[in-house]
C-alpha cells in the first residue's frame, strides 16, 4: 500500500483539533467519551484521516474498557503495529497502514478467535453503515 503523506499544516486543515491530537500526536480520548464505544450499527469503521477501511462491526465487541474494541482488523494489511514504550510501559500501538494515523493499542486479552483486543479511539474512526 502506498503511504499517504501530508504535512502537519495539511493535517490540521483536514482534522478537528481533537482528531489531530489523537491521530497525529498519539493522544487518546477519555474512556467512555467516544461516540462509537456503544455503537451497534452494522458497517465499516474507516480512518478519519484517509478513509481507509480499518474494522468491521462484526469484529467489534464490548470490552468494558470505555473504547471501541475489535478482535481483528477488517484486513491484516489495513493496520500496522509499533512498539510503544511511552508512559513507562511496553505496549503495542496500532496505526493506519495508509496514513500512519495513531488509532490506539492492541492487547492480548481479547476474545476468540484471535485473543486480541484492538482498543481504538472513536475520534479517529468514521462509520460507514452497510447498505
């Protein structure tokens, strides 16, 4: 996949200040504050920066953590993982494969079939309902 590259100025023009903070500055939204945490609609969750499909609602589950959680991305190539040693601990960061937007983190405490929990910030997602 060819990477989408933009300057910080270009990203700031395209995104809200909160989206920019999370997606481009590796921030996070407060737990239970995101609009997709309790969302039940059927559809695809796309990246707010580049509109790439990231997760499908069929892979979503209620983790009780306060962030939308998925047991797998829509496709193995839609996200990438990076070791994150910030905050004094080792975690695995999840980014969009196309634009490198920070999405959240993945943990090893999810449900079968993968055992993974992709803990994703709502603010970096855009739901496209299935037709």
